[in-house]
């Protein structure tokens, strides 16, 4: 993916979200990139963490029919995102003393 689409930082995690026609890419520089699942066109690209992102996890609430994406990083944080890419207020967990490698 890196060479074909011109991303400078290595892709560290790939998360398809078929219900929203998206693919989320996490990078070693802390970026999250969202792509259209069919065309692979970039939708959004932002700095989500201050260091490499290690894992992305889709969490769905079937009662509210809402999905969230959790991310964790070498910057010792876990963040929760709306599927549209917005950081949910007060959902930035900073109390970790070491790198966060996995969410599941």
C-alpha cells in the first residue's frame, strides 16, 4: 500500500469498516488515513497520535447502531474516534505508563 499510494510512513494496521464503506490505515508516524473501500480514494488523513499506532479496533453498539474506532499507540494513549474521524471528547486515555500495543 505504501509504494502504490505514496504514503511516506509505513502502514502499521489496516481496518476495513464495510458498514461505512471505509478502510482505516494506521501509520508508524501516528497518522490515521481513511480510504473509500471501493475506489481506495483518500477521504481523510490526520495526525491521531504522537507516535506509532499499533492497533485499531472497531467497536459497535447494536442498540444505538453506532460504531467507534479505538486506537492505541507507542505514545502511551488510547483514543476513541467517531467513524467520521472526530475524536470523541473525554475519550483520550493517557494514564498508561508504557506503550499500548493491543486493544483486543
